[in-house]
């Protein structure tokens, strides 16, 4: 809008001096043309989740109105001057006739997009102003019809001048109504905004075993997409692990419908990438063209991990976009574990003993149940929906879930050793990634100096 104000000011200046310097007239006209896309860029046409054709319809609508009102102003000035006005009047009559037809057609298309039902014409402020705009447009069209078919053929310039003055007054009121429409929420957005997001008691339905499932973080929500072409199901959990209803979910460009508690379903055309929008927050999932079971791969990777003497990895753990910690973990056979939280606490576990300390503080001992190590984090429970997502010369990428929590995993495995390179785990208020840095390194976990 700031750029439009500059262009408008420049165009007005050029138009003012064009009678003295006629060569500047094309530049004034160019400035007017440059202003035509501005209402489309600043209005509702480019809002999220709008049809792709809407910006074009909006632009044509604005252009038709601009040629009509601009020509009407020029006609009013011409009628106030002397000279042969008949050619100008007839030329503008043709322009106005086409403009009215285009304006009416595109206005109907815009209304169909902006309103969900006929009742919103009188139940929403947007609809009520649309009625006012339509009435004003009808009055303008009626006056224009009288001008075109009664006054222009008779060259009744005095009556035509009075009618043009009335038309310009109505146009001023119409432009005020349009300005208010631009700031009001359309009916379709009001319907979407009225959707109530609620947390339901209990988890969402589990995906069918034939579905490829992948979990991701979406703001404070844990979401998981299940795909078994052409069916797609997205589930959403809040921070407490409850299913979330009332979300606006678009999967692969299709608005999803409820398929159960916290479940949103749609039917899609197969694609390698599926774009998911949850209340406007977008996430993209990669889906294999030909899904292959990864049950055997996951079992072999679990066994390979348990055979290791030691494992080291960097863990990033978040409960929301605002809260996260980064830690360095070391696991050693048979029952040793050590972690160091960046800027936070440290811990050491050796068999039945444990030591903890705040950042840089004193070690505090406590008893500990025996915990066999190294143990993969994904092995704590039953695994379902294991599928191979991607194969490269160096890695396998697999996804699966533990349905009890539920928890979703995506792991990149070394093709030669089947040891993990990276891991992403998604659960309610628990968004974790691992980057594995060393396997079978020298022993480094020891009791703190001076500990008993």
C-alpha cells in the first residue's frame, strides 16, 4: 500500500502537468495501470487456502470497475467543457457497457468464493455490506442504461451531465463500501474461524497395518500421517496426549474430514511428497512410490544395536517450539550410561549406583535399578507399521510406530551395519532427534572422583 501511494502520487503529478507537456500523458496512464493489481495484493484474494483462480478474477473485477469509474470522471470533465463531445460520449458508452457486464460476472464469482451459504448474506457484516454494494451497483447500472439508450442517442448533454454527477456520488459511496469489505472477514473465513478446537478424552484411532505412518511436530501438537493410497489419515495429539478435534486440516490440497477422535481423513492422488496444513502450519511428508515392509530391517537393526559395546549420540528433546534441551549420551555394555545436558545437569549410572549433579555442582549419589545397555530407544514396546521410506547407496530410511503410547519413529540406518545414523521420534509433548556419533569407542564412563 505504501508503494501504491507513491505510484498514485506520481501518477497524479504526471496527469496534472500532461496538458502542458503532452508527451507525459502515456506515463500517467502507465501509473494508473500499475495501480490495478494493488487491491488484489492487499485484499482477501491472496489469503491462505483460496482457489488458484481467485486472484485473476479479483484483478479483472477491479480493472472493470477502474475503467468504468475512471472513464466516468473523464466524461464528467469533458461534459463541463466546450467542443465536440459526441465521439467521446459514444466511446465511453461502449467501455461502460462492457465494464458493467464484466463487473457483474466477476462479482458473482467472488461472492460464491467468499460466502459459504446464502444465509451469510444477512447473518454476517460482510454479507450485509455485499448487499449494499450490489444495490448501489444496480442503481449505477440503471442510470448507465438510461444514459446509453436514452440520452446518448439524443445527445442530451445537460441531462447526461447531471446523471454523471449522480453516478459519481453513488460511486463514492460504493468505494466506501468496498473499503469496508476489504477489512471484514469473509463468510468462508468466519465459518473456518468458528471451528472450535477441543481436546477429546482418549487417543485417536490406530492406523491400519497397511498404512505408512510418519510423525512430526506441528507447533505444540504431535501429528502423524498415515498413507495407504488413495486413503490418507492424519491424527493430532495435544501436550497431554489427548486427541484434538476441530482443527483445519488440508492434506495434499484436499480439505480433510473427521474420521474419528482427533483423526482427519482424505482421499488423494498418489504423490512422492504430501503437503499437510494444520491450522495453517505446513509440514511436508515424503512417501515411497512402492511401499516395502521393513519389519525384518527393524528387527535386525535392534539386534545390531544391542550387540554394541558402546554408543554415543547427541539428543535434541523438545516439548514445544519454545522449550528444548540438547544432551550428549554415552551408553556402555553391560549397564553403564552417562549424559551431559548443555548448560544443565549431568548424570552417571553404573550398575546399581547413580550420581547426579546440577550444572557444575556436587555429585549426589542414589540407588539405581539395573538397566541393560546399550538399548535402542525404539525397542521399548511393540513395533507396527514398519515400512521402507527410502533407499540410497549408503542408507535405509524406515518408519514405524509403537501403538501403545502412541510414538512414531523415522530412522536412517547404515546399509552395511544396520546401525542408526539419525533418528526422529514424535510423541505427545515429546519431539526428539538423535545424531549418532560413535560406536564401539573406548570405555569412558567411570564413577565421579571421590565417589563411594
